[in-house]
């Protein structure tokens, strides 16, 4: 969700859960080219709950290589892994 995007994993693509179906469907005019059914997709949110739902949705849409980041972004950050930040005005 946008409120969770102040810090993020470098290289990740923000797709709010409510827009996932539109952005994941290659036939949609709102398709996000970063989401292709044949590519590896790792979903995450702050804790992992919404990401689990997003992963299930992607599988229903024909994405075959989908994983959920265990523990979400919070676990990533707690593990000391790299985090990027959006700065004011961006």
C-alpha cells in the first residue's frame, strides 16, 4: 500500500493490492510491464498478510512462479537487509 512505500526494497515495484488485477493482466490498459505471467514474482507487504492474498491472486491469473517474502518487509528490515527510502518531494 502507498503508506508502506516510505521505505522499500531496491528494485521492487509498488502495486497496491486493490489495483493488482488491473496491473497484472497483460490485456488491461493499466498493465504494468514489470508484471509478466512468465517471470518470477516475489510479493511482500509490511507483515506478509496482504502479500499472501496478492500471491494467490497472481496464481489465479496464471502467474506460475510466485513467492511470498516470509515475514514481509518487517522481517527483511529486521534482518538488516538493504532498505531504500523515498525522500520528501519525491
